[in-house]
C-alpha cells in the first residue's frame, strides 16, 4: 500500500473533506482519518480530523494546503500539523 503522511488536521470532517476535494483536482489521493470519532463525539478539538497523503505526494500537498490557507476567504478554523 505505501507510506502515508499527515498533511493537516481539521476541526470537522466536512473541513477535511473540502480540502480532500481540492487535492483530488490535483490528482493527489488522500485519506481522511478519525471520521467515526468526530461523528460520535462532536468536533474533535484535541487531535482533530487528520488528512493524509502518500509520501511521494506530501510536498506537493503541503504546498497546495499552504497556498489554499493563504488565499482562503472563508473563516474555517484550521489546525496546522
């Protein structure tokens, strides 16, 4: 299956899935972790909902994430990895 690295942590599954869609447009496969925990306990303020990508895509995913945060006009509260 290959190695994966965490790109970012989000407060909700929805936030993580929005960024996952952005990565998909760049042909980067990603996996959202901790979705069940978020649904059972509400917003996961300690660990956050994690999004990971394959190690070979990590640098590009980080660049996309940082660019997205710099240009984002929304008010979602993100947690840096």
